[in-house]
């Protein structure tokens, strides 16, 4: 069973940085999985903000491009989200997710970690 556990969230002032981690375990074939970071802001639907495939190619939403960086350590099986220049509108619950790279649907989710950015 694949499990994802996020950590690294917390309070931060605007302009600051946080690095989220997502520890993955239980992969039958870890190279077959791609990963993404999602967030759900108060009053908004959940949105995908970053994606990394098994060739380390990345994609970002317009709202975070240039400020956030997704990366993956295949030795430690950790997916990171480095968040810089945080804004109050980045306040959200952040989720790590995994999908088989041959599929487009994320089927495996972590429990989430809260990020709160104060002005």
C-alpha cells in the first residue's frame, strides 16, 4: 500500500519561505509514479499547483510559478515543495499526491499540512 505523509507546514510571514516534504512509502515500483502538490484555500476548490514526473520534468500553476519549486529525492523517496516569497493568499491546506505516470488521475493522497501566511 502506497502512503504519503506531508510535513513542514506552519505559520510564516509574508515574504518568507517554507519547505514542505512528502515522505512516500510502499511503492511496488517507485519509478512508475509521478507526484503533485495541491492546495485548498478557504472558499476555493482544490487546485493542482505543481507536478513532477519520473523524468524530473516539472509543471506549475500560474499562481505559484517562479516562487515554488517541486523536486523529488528518489533515494529518500521524498517529494519537496520549496515555497519562496509567500503571500497571504498562499494560505491553504497543502496536499501531496501520487499517480501512476501512465494515468492522469491522482489516486493516492496524503493527509495534508496547513500553511498560514500572515501579512
